[in-house]
């Protein structure tokens, strides 16, 4: 049975949203239609099954879906994802159900293949921790300070992609017939969340944004080391942020041919290893020296402005497994300004971005044709600012901007800002700026052109830097180090055609103090302040007008905010059921007075108060007060129609109507220069009245221009006083 919603609550990351206007229900039922490669193990079957979805009715068991309250859609099977380095990944829904006990249960497939270790867990934007610490495979999480996920309502589980996978009894026990012990997720990292059903009044406190989407930050795939005796042996792989090692992993694990037999075949692993070794021997081993040098370049220490060092190039790239191999490899090479070149033997040489003294020269004897430009670049091609972005752990693994790399002289010379973006999946802002420095130098190189060579010129294949001499008729157009930016075979000449720019031998010079820049600012997130428990300052029973019942007048400390809605509840002390009442029109102030509905007399009455705020959260209930409604000790009702004016100089005129309570005897008037009844003084003695009569009292001898506050208190025939009624304030004329 899928999840249904009894009342519309915010939807988080919902691909399909349907609202039944008759029932007011929001429901989703999702069917994944299998396309492309399947996931191995029982999870593959689960992804091909019909999965029902929606926001759970956490405050009550969900109704059974009917044709009028549910619908179905079909969507393609989610793409598998691979990750490198340390990053935060979200998953694709594989489970979206409500258990028979009302708990909302979600499951996600996050990563194809094992992870190295989890780093952090998230529900929506909230970073959460487990009560048991990082103990596999998780469990109850700690509630946040504002009440979210508290009272042991929320569980968070994860699996690390091992084979065989891990089953979670708490999940399949809640979903008999839907999820079972066979749903392991072999070789897939999974997340499960379970949100317990809560009362309606507590829903927004526990889940203020509805049921949140889970995500996880982790150190993902382990990678081979080019220095290892057997880089194909995955048991010796280790976690790394080195993009060259990640590139080797991608080629061996993702790009290399796979057996055509089913994964479940007992001989699959042996066949896969044989294909991997053959691929390595053909594509990587003959050029392994270049892989080692490139890996070393990435590991080189670069000084930091704050002290210490960091590796020159790091990566936290993630990708879908349907992305073209060339795009993923280009993404990894971009992170180290690297390049690949196919050698004569068919192997692939790899280089990382660092200048080296060239060993190959091209001169007039090797040149068939050339094109030379030596006047710089125009505004259409020039760049004088690169906006730099990186993946920040300090911002919960989001992509953020650091200081842009700017060519201030170029901006001043051209009189305009010519900007490009460089958004890389690296955890280092300094690295992005180092790469931006290389990119802007390449874009603005003064000399550039194209050269077509004869057969001898094929020696430039696999090179990035060469010595280039362009001379014709005794005129030298270029004589220096050139960087090859692209190269193709030329079947007409038997050589190659390559484009080039003038290289800067000092491109790797780096002054951290002036060039590293500043990372994105880390500001405190605006967090919801926990709601304080309200405080009752007095609770007095008052006889109703008819005398057969009473009311309880509750005075509580107030708040100076406009979004407060007050709640009061009462019960006979011997009862277990509360009677609640809402007060939505109480003005903000230092105190609030709440008058309950009619309560029985001659009994003990318990009262409590709470308040709600504009974001829908409700405070805890106050401490319990017990009030006696014995008629012999009841206060009369309050005055009504009360006003205060200053019609005459030095005088205040207070008018009111006496209550109609049968035990009413007199009224007392209190005055203060501040809005505080606690320090107010009684103006006159008890003023006798009659039921429902109108009275006026003139308070004289007051200072002109002073502000006076007044309260009226009614007194019963037995001397029991009511809670004060604040008449208001007046400025004396």
C-alpha cells in the first residue's frame, strides 16, 4: 500500500505531485520501468517493481488508497552514480511507503559500488547525528535543538555497497509483503529513513518542512595506485582525491570491457578481472611512467596562505554511469589541467598541468604550412575575469564562489569586464584559482597559430610543450616555447596539424599570500529559535453571569511579536481528557489574559497554556495550575465597557459596567505610571456597586502631561478578588 496524505503538507523533491480536489489528498504512485543496464542482486527486482509514493499522514494511520485518491505514473529507472573523493550525494527513490503503524519509510539508491566511509548525514538541509555514533548501519538520530526529529521519532540507516548487501530489519518488519530480507542492494550504497507517526499538533515541530529527503556525504570509491605492483588488484586500492588515480580507476572499472554473462554467474568475477588486466596491459602499462609522473604532480605540496600545504590537484567529481566516457575523463583531466595522448603502440599517456622543459623541437625543416597571429586577442576572445566556484565542506558540500581571478590591467586596458565561469568539483578554492590563472593566461596569449608538419613533425604527438621556430625568408615570426592546444593527423602530408599558443614558463609560480584569495564566507545559518515554555502568572476562577458555572481567567507572560496564537486547555483534575481553546486575537504585549469557556463549579480544575507562531510550530505546554471552582471562594466576573479619558486638566475619568455575577460586591481601582499591575496602588477604597450598573470615578490631582495606567478588580461578597482588568493608559491634560 502506498503512502497517502490526509492533509496537504509541503512536498520535498517530489517528481510528480497530484492533488485530488475532492478529497484534499495529495498522493503519488510511482512505477519504475526498467531501461538500460540492471542493478545486480535483489535490488534490481525492487527497482523494477511498482513503488507507491506520497507524503505520509504521520499523525494517523493512512487510509487505503482508492481509485479516487491515488494515481500512477511511469518513470525510467534512475541512472546509477559513481563518486570520487569526498562529496555529498542524493539518491533515487527505491522505496516510498507508509508502514501499518503509520511510519513514513523512504529508501534511496545512492551510489554504484562500495563507499570507503560515511562522513556526514543530512535530512533536507539539516546535518544530523546518530545516537549510537557512526555505527553501521545506523539507527535512531539525535533530535535537533528546536525539536525537529526529537523524541526518537526518526531513524536513518545506510549501507556501504558491500556484497552481499545489508538488510535492515526495522524497515522490512514495517513493510511485510513489500520489502523483505532479500532486498539487500548488493554493490549499491543505500539510504533508508523512517519517520514515526506523531500527533497532528506535534507534526510541524518534529517535521517543520514535511518529510525531508535524505542525503549522505562520504568518501566514495577507492582507486588504484600507478606505483602498485598490480594496479588491477582492487583489494589493494585506497581512497584518494588524486584525479589521475581516479582517472585510472574510471578506465579500469568503468570503461574496460565487461563480461557478457550475468553478474550472478559464478565465473563473472574471474572473467571481469581477466578483461581488466588485458585492458590495463594494452592501454596503460606501456605508458605507466607518464601516469606515475602525473600522479606525483597532483600530490605535490602547494603552500597555503594560512600556513601548511595542500596537494596541487584534488577531485571530488561524481558522474552518472550513462555519461559518455570521454566526458567523464575530460572532467577529471580538467581538475588537474591535464591531457591524454594516444601513443604509437595504442597506449594512453597522461599528463597533469605543470610546465616542463620541452624535449621536442619543430622548425622550418619540419613545417609544411603555418598560420601565425602576433597581435594579441580581440574582445570576442579575451578574458579578464574568471568566476571561480568549488565544492565547500564548510557549506555542507555545496558549490560556492570564492574570489574571482581578475586581470586588473586587462580590465583597465579594455575598459570592460570580459568574464567566464570555472565551476569545478574540487574541495579547494586555491586550486580553482590556480587553474583560473592557467586558463586566463592561455586565453590571452599574445602569440598563437596553426602549424602543419611533414612526417618528421609527428614527434610532437603526446607532447604539450615544444620548442617552436617559425621563420620564413629570413624573418623570424616566433622562436620560443609553445603549448600545443589541439592536434590532429594530416593524411595529406603524413604529419600532423596542431594549434599552439605561446607558453609561459612561469605559469606555475604561485604566491599564496597574494594569489590564493579568500574562500566563500561562512555565515551562521538562520536557525529556528526554540520556543520557550510559557509561564502562567495567575489563574483565578470567576463565577459566570448566571452563577451556575464558572470560568478560569488565566494571566500569562506575553511576547512582543504579532504572530502569536494562544491556546488554553482545562480539565477536571480527575479526568484525563483536555478541553482546548484557541485565542487568535490577543494583542502582543507584556502579558496576555485568557478566559476559558464555562467550567463546572465546586471542583478542582487543571489549566495549561501554550502558544503557536507564524511558521506553524507550537510551544510546549506550560506547567500545570490547579484552580478551585468552589462557589464559596469564587471571584466575580470582570467589569465590562471600561474606558479612561482625561476631560479636565489634572483629572482622569474612569468608567465601567459592574459584572452581573451573583456574588459581586464591589470594585477596586488601581493606578500606576508604568504598565505594571504588580507595583500599582489602589486609588480609592472598595467602591460598592450593583449587578450590571454603570459607574464613573474621577481621579483628580494628577500632574499635567503625565501618563497614568489603570486597572479594575472586582471583589466577591466573601472578599475574593478577580484578576485585574487593564483599562488602559491616558495622558493627563
